[in-house]
């Protein structure tokens, strides 16, 4: 019941995606523009439940918001940036995310948001839509900057098909710092605390209709769990150590699942085992500029 804005944004996006087939075009994207919003502080109970769900300790976020919670407050504004893109919205996949944590985000202040479609990379085979969301408060401007990369498949070529098979792997010598047993309802639980009720994450029939074996975990859920796993294993629960994390969602994480969280130098991975394919692959930096 607390996810009204997110659900409304999803309904609006679904309507735009449906209506595209009746229009001559979906627009050309136009000039980049900023979309702004001011939101009330997040509900403390919702924040607490979210932190616990993704494996964190609410005590580690006393008076501040977890930066990886940004989809809950930012999705409606991020969705607005795609209103005029010339691509089928129903085919957009979550390709990755870069999260820059410039300073703690106060939990008891209004959130000031600025969203923009930063750029489009279209090579004819796929289009990557770079969306940028800046979240701050009156006392912490520009605290968290999230860059989200949506991927729209366009057409396949023989060369493109070969490249698509080159999936990142968990390094053979990576260190396992966490292990997750994800239940079949993990996607539904994450939807309840963020509002992202895309049916491929919690309705098996919808997931299979979209080409998946079963429901898949949200990419942002994998990211949040990875961050909390690093907080706990690398930094003794200090949620303020992470400065930047930049990841790609490289393979659908089909539920239920048993997967590990791995680090190697400044790299972070989620996968079945060292040497195997990765569901998430990326890099991270701490405040001291060190990996650990």
C-alpha cells in the first residue's frame, strides 16, 4: 500500500509501451532535459524492512538511507526520462548500474531528485539508454548519484550472436565472502519493499512467457545484497565505506537459487562458483581508494 507512486509509474510506462504500436513513432528522444521532484522522507518501517530483506543491519544505517534503496524513490522519475525515446519500452532490460555515494543521505529530510536521460548508444544491434538520477536533501545535496543502463535488443547478426555468448565469469581465484539461498518468492518480497512488481520477478507464467525458465531476481536486488554482503564481510558492518560500485547484470538469476558473493582485487561478482558464469560483475572503490 506504500508503493503507490512506483506502481503508478509502472502502469504509465506500460500504457506508453502499449500505445507505441499505434503511433507512427515514439519520438526521437529530443534534447536532454532534467526532471525534478521533491519527496517526503521515506517511511522508517519500510526502510528497516528493506534493509533486513537484502541482508543488512538496520543499526548500520542510523539516521541515513541505504543508497541502493534508490529504485524505490527514484523509479517514477527515472521512467519519465523515457517518454519520447524511439525504442519499444516493453523490451528494455536492466543492463547495469553505477552508484556513486558522495556523502550519507539523511533519512529524516525531504528527498530532492533530478533525473535525466544522459545519452543513448545505438549500434544497430542494441541500444543502451543511460539514465542518471541524483538524490540529495537540503543538507546533503548530490549525496547519491545513480547511473542506470537500460538495454533494448534491436536485431541480431551473426557477429552479434557470437559476442552475446561471451559472458563474464567469476575469477578462478576469487574469494567467497557470502552465500545466499534465495527462495522462489525472493522476487515478490523485493517487489513489496520497492514497488517494482514487474511480473517476470514473481509470476512464473509471465516469466516463462518472456523467455525465462522461471521468475528471475531483480538486478537491483542482486546489487543490494552484494553491497550488504561487502559491508558485513569486508568492512565489519561499516555501511559508510563504499564510495563507488559499478556493475553489469550479465545473466538472469533464476529463482530459487543458491549463489555466492565473490571479490577479487577491486572486482565483485555474484555467481555459482569460481570459474563459472557471473550473474553480476563489476568493480568497487572505498573511501580510502582501496578494494578492502
